[in-house]
């Protein structure tokens, strides 16, 4: 089943009133707490609407490192809030829903990573930012989907242990001469998308362009006009002359794409493109976090110090 961005973004009067009231309350609490709301592009529409800063993992990591606010409310998932705490330990970092984890990040453990490092002692470890603080602490450098190729090509080692996303790793392997040792992890949301979904969508929209996140399977990326991070998708959509764009990523991206490009149509080729944990964050949860200062994310200092090296190296790659 296809989904058109924007079709389900029209709340009824009661919902609009509720959102307006909650937005006002949250704004007052933000001022009281001297807080900033960092919001990932996959969040619910109403959470995107209250963002101070919206972006992908790379952009939000930079924002977390640079903010002068006392409190960071991270509307995303656990590894994102951990990264904010690692990069800016003097700030209070709140995750509105403590259960908002990342199945991909959970697929890599520090114990297994250490075993692989023993097998390949000459390899550098590049960990996708979608990983735990402990895994980052065992890594030489981190990356995001926006800069993964640049990061891999920036390290001196010719052999790379790429953790934990196999699909992103395969994509990177196609753009480097280095040997990539793949971890068997994957994003459950992106991995569900199949080439057949794209082909079926192209039948209905033959003139449409296709963009896909590099966490998608190779069979999907081979059908795409471009493989892009969410920030890259925004730039692509703005510059494209196509009236219709098929989007292979989490459906939350559709709200921002449509808002910034109202003259274009964005089609999501499958109903499977929903990250349940990204959708856990609600206005009530954000309000509760700020009102009661709950669900603080903090990383122990030894882990933080090591992980900070890998994250800082990532931010230095331009």
C-alpha cells in the first residue's frame, strides 16, 4: 500500500486545540528550564512542529555539542540522547520516553565487538552513530549516514570493522577501496522495504524520481536515483525538478518534505516504513519531561570519555 505525504497531517478541531494548549505549556517550561528541543526528522508531526532544532543524527549531534542551553530535551531515541550527553556532559539531557530505544543499536554489544577486534587487530572500528555509548567507546571513530563514506575514507587503516548496520556498510563498501568487515545488524524499518515495493510504485508513478536511505537493502538502493541521509533528502527535494518523488525512508520524513516543498508530491512505497520507537514521543511526554525533569540520560565518565573521542573525530570530518 502506498502512502502520500501530508494526507494524514490534518488534525481535527479537538486535536488542534490540544496541540495548541500543549505547545503553549511546553514553551513556558522551556523558558523556565532554559531548555532546547532537538527533534529528529522521523518524529511525529506535532513533535516536529515544536522543535527548536530539527535534523538528522549528524545535525543534531552538532547542535547538542554547541548549545548553550542548560537542558537538552532529545525527541528521538536512546542512542541520540546518549550522544548528546557524551558531547556536552555539563548539560542535563532528557529523553521524553525512556523506553524509546533502537533495535539496530541493540544488535551490537561491546562484548561481541571486542571479540571481532581480537580477530582483526589491524582494523579500525567505525561505528554508526546508531549504537550504544559502550560500543562507541570501543570504536576509533563514529559516522552517520550523511558522512559514512567520508569517515571511512578518512582513517589510515585499509581494513574497517563497520558496526552495526550491514546495509549501510555495503553501501559504503561500494564507495571505497578499503576492505569492509560487516556486522550483521540492520534497521528493521528500512530493511523491510523491498525492490518489489519500489517497482510497484514506479508503475503507478513512472515519471517519479526515487530517493532511498542507505540503511535500505542493496536491491532498493540499486533502483534509487540517489541514496541519501534525511538531510540529503531535503536538499535533493529542494533542487529536484521532479513533481513526484518516491521516498524510501521512515514516513515521519514526509511531513517535513511536504512542508518545505508544498508544490511536490512525496510517495512512501510501503506501509512498513514506520519506526515504532520514534513514534513513542508525544506532546504529553515532552511536557512531563520538562515539568518533572525526568528520564535524564547520563553516561558514566570512563565510557563517556572514550566515546567522546570517537564522536568528536566524526564531527571533525567535513
